[in-house]
C-alpha cells in the first residue's frame, strides 16, 4: 500500500548517505535520502468495529480526518506525539502495530472535551480516546490505569453495600495502587478537613467506617446491576474476540 503520511515512516527506514556521487553528480546528504520498503501484512480488519463496540467509540466511523481534534487538543499542545486524529486514522485502517507504538501515551487524555466541541462530524474524539485506552487494557497491551482501578474499587463498594463510604473507598484505592496513606499531602488535607467539619458529621463518618452500613433492600438492585454489568462485559469481550472473563465461565 502507498504511504499516506510522513508519521508512518519509521526513522529506522530512512536511509541517507553522507557521501555519495552517482555518475559524477554529488547527491550527498538529503539529496540521497530514500525510504526502505516496508510491507504491512498484519492488518486488524476488525479494529474499527472493536473500538466502536466500547463506550465512547461508537461514532469513530464518521471521522473525515480534518484534524480539528488534534489542533484543539490540550495534551497535543504539550506533547505533539499525542495525536487523536492520527490514532483514529490508524484504527480505521486496522494498523494495530502502529497504534501500539503509542500505547503508553493514549491514556493521557485529560477529558477536557475541546476536541468534542471542535469536531465537525460529531465523532466525540474524547470518547474514542477513552474507548481506545479501554481496548488496550482489555487486549492486555497495557496495565489497568489508575482511573480503571478507581472505577473498580468504587463499583465494588456500590455493588456490595449500595452506598459509598469515602474513607473506605480511598483506603481500597490506595491499597490497590500501592500508595501510602501517610503521604504528606493526604495527611495535611485530612487534618484541614477534621478541623473544619462539624463534630456530628465527623462522628457519622467514623461510625460508617467501622460499621459499613448498607442500603436497605439492596439485594435485588445489586443483582440487577450485576446482571447488567456481566451482560455488557460479555458483549464487549465477544466484540473484541476475547474469551469470557474467568468469573463468567463458572
Ligand atoms: S478530551 Fe482528550 S483528546 Fe480531546 S482535546 Fe482533551 S485531552 Fe485532547
Ligand atoms: S475533528 Fe472529528 S472529523 Fe476531524 S479528525 Fe478529529 S475526529 Fe475526525
């Protein structure tokens, strides 16, 4: 296939002779630059459908590559390698190996949604970035991000009790991400809160941390949510050609 854009040329495939004369003509330096042939055979033809099957990726097919998302992007202004338009291009072509070269920066989207407002085709590029980061995790290309871990701890607590107890949520999140609870900024923040909050509220928070209160009659709601989550997870794994999750096989 022809080369569509310069960013697809790998630096190691650019060959340049510092000293070269052909038929008496000096073509040293940039004059002798050529690109070594690279044959791409490992297209993932299902890639666009896989991203579209994840929340946020539904409208990726609408992209016409105008570049407004990248031009308006907060992260691109700091790091030009962060390029939503280019990644959407790779996904639509099925160039999985090329996308994986940037797998460690795609998660850096800060969800400012500037791209969403700039996009003339309602692609919702912010959603596509989220879907792509999720796709990388599900396919095992990247470890679950801290945001994903927070979502899991939050959801587990809601499923178990039908409510959120902030102290337990933070303890669970810090434990899962290997962070200390005695970090200076956290201790300072808690001290500041304790000195400002009413005593009655502090007592209620303390009791909640010990007693783990539950929402009354939560059982049926919990089952309905668990069934829905399992159904959604199964449908995404099917779309991504992944085996069922271990707990779903039982
Ligand atoms: S939402 Fe993400 S991709 Fe869109 S402009 Fe903001 S940082 Fe860039
Ligand atoms: S702004 Fe929209 S249509 Fe333009 S390149 Fe980005 S996603 Fe595609």
